[in-house]
């Protein structure tokens, strides 16, 4: 398993190197205040990186919201189970 992981990393590194070599031309990035001239491969990698970071942050926000809702529902379930146990312990009375 460890060998497969190492091979996968090597393939990804080789892919990244070949991507950088194929896209070595520069591109201008206008940031309103200044203009940057960066290699196209770096701009693409930065864009992908920013997209991944934004996606992870959105995922974490959703995860925390669902975790809080799960905690609330779990406490409600515990209260309802205690109520059921209390109701079952009350003796039945027959008023005929």
C-alpha cells in the first residue's frame, strides 16, 4: 500500500512538472492596484488552490451546522426516550 502511495505521488509530481513546462508562457494578472506577470501554470495552480480552499471552508461551515443540528436532535431524542420510560412506569387505572 505504501508503494502505491509513493507511485501516485511520483505520477502527480511528474504531471505537475510537465504541466509547468508546457505552460511556461507568462500571463498578466490585473489586481486593480498593480499588475503581475506570472507564468500561466502558476496562475492556474493558484486558481485551483484558491478554489480548493474556498470549497473546504464552505464544506466545514456546512459540517459544523449539521453537527450542531445533530447534537440538538440527539438531546431531543434523549428527552423523548426519558418521557416514554416515565409514561410506561405509570400504572394503568381502570375506571369501569
